C-alpha cells in the first residue's frame, strides 16, 4: 500500500507574511519599481544618500499602503470596490424596497 499526502491548501489564496493574493504581486512590482528608480537616480548622478532616502521613503509608503489595502479590502475586496465604482448609479442591488422608491438621481 502506498500513502498519499493530502494537500491542505486547496482553494486557499497564496499567502506570505500576511499578504494575500494580488497584494503580493503589487508589493513585488512596487519593490521592483523602487529598485529601478534608485538605479536610475544613481546613474543620473544624484547623491547616494539622497537615492537611499528616496528609496527608503518610497518603500515605507509602499509597505504601509499595500498592507492597509490587504487589511481593508481582503482577498477580493479591492476588485469588488473597483467594480462597484464602475456600476451605474441607478442600479441599486442592496437595501429595502422603500429606499428604492425614495431614490433621487444625482446630477
């Protein structure tokens, strides 16, 4: 008889240090962009301490915002929020019936 290992991670999002799903990609792309900006600034002749200060500041902002988005929106919430902003105002899919009757279109 052979034994099979059960994969306990089926249908679960990829997670690393608390970052889930697409936020890992955002964080990695941001770090790559900051590295490229650091390199370009250094090649252009900006002082090394200035390049380092810009890189550390940008990295701390990236870290703050990506972890904030991860905490606030969750795995799929960021995409749901973007879809809700694209939805027309006259579509109301949540709420009581009386709220639909009192709805006034914003102009």
